[in-house]
C-alpha cells in the first residue's frame, strides 16, 4: 500500500472508536455474507444497504461501513481472487430523460463478485460445469437483446427462444425447469431491465440490457464470442455488431439439446434471430 494511502487509512481508522479485533470481525462477517449470499442467490447483486445494516447492527459510527466494506473488498481480492464490483442501478431508457431518481445514491448501489482468475484456469479448476447451461442461456438471451439493438419486446424475445426449443409455458424443462423464472432471474441478476410500456395497442413488456450486460468486460466478451461463432460458420463474411440488427438467412429446425456445447448454442442464435427485427431496422 502506498505511504499516502496508508497514512489516510490510519487516520480514518484512528477516528473510529472500534478496536482492531472488532473491525477484523466485521470485515470477516461482510466477506462471509457476500460469499454465501452470492451462492444462495445464484449471483444476484448484494445491496450496499444490506452490508451497512450488517455493520451498524451494534455500532453507530457513520464512517465505519465504508471502511469495513473497502477492507473487505481488498481481502476478497488478495485472498479469494474476487473483485467486488460496484453496480449503479440502471433505469429503463424511457425513464432516463426528464426524470430524476428520488432514490439516494447509496441506496442504489450494489455489488457483485467477479473472479480475477485467468479464464483458462477458472474453466479447468473452478467453474461449476453443472450450471454451464444457465451460463449459456444467459449469454444467448443477452446476445438476442444485443443483436436486436439493446431492447426487445417480451413477445419477440420468446419468439426467438421458441426457435431454440424454449417455451414460456414450460414449467418442467429438463435443463431450466420453469423457463419464465429462469428469464426472470436475469432481471434479478441485473443482466436485463424489464419495463411495462403503454402503447396504442395496450401494454407491452420490454426487456433491455442492464448494467451487468453493459459492463465493458461482458460486452466485449459477448461481441468477441458472437464474432467467433460467425467466422466459424461463415468464414470471412462480415458481421455488424453495432446497434443495427444483423441480416442473414434464418435456418429452420434449430433446437437446443441438453449437453451440447455453448458454442453450438451460439451458432444456432446467429442463424435464427428473426427477419422481423431486421425489417424494423429497414
């Protein structure tokens, strides 16, 4: 730690009337809460407000939560190899203009943990292969929304997923169980935003990319993976990955079978994003 940062840290620490032993226990509680909550909630973000309540349960120092959370983040990184990333909750695009959120900044913040282990090592020694189908589903849904320009209606999204053999009425899918709940989990995990929009033909439910899907590391990985799939299937033909939907011939009969690699799943997606979305762009 640089000398100036250490001096600032010691100054902050001296202003808080909590022993080193008590602070270490609070840091350990936060780390334990973050790790177990991440596992129990399938990776849903952890609210800063919840961590603050955990820390201030028996203490009233206003600056204590920030100190403890920052130290917990450092230890998660140095000991466990996790980055505790802060998320700022997104609002649907239709609400972003001309409207200021009444929610405080601190209340809107949340955290997710992301492994800092190199991908090849993580895949070989850490990744839970039994949940790879859920990871594949997440990437596929984000891919569909991305290729549709970052926003898609619920009806159109399920139109694409049905072409992969996933139906919104299926409550006992062999991989996903209740498929609607699996999609809803992506909203809870902050990969998607869900909004009901009023229109001339009534209410329409729209899905939009949320902060985790818009994170640069995820966004770039997504674009690279889609480009790899495209090159594998179509060689040197160019693929636009901007906001304009991609144009190509849909292939009938594609379906996702349990146990197939995620790579095959993406090849299917690149072939079946609907002509209706392309027509809208025209």
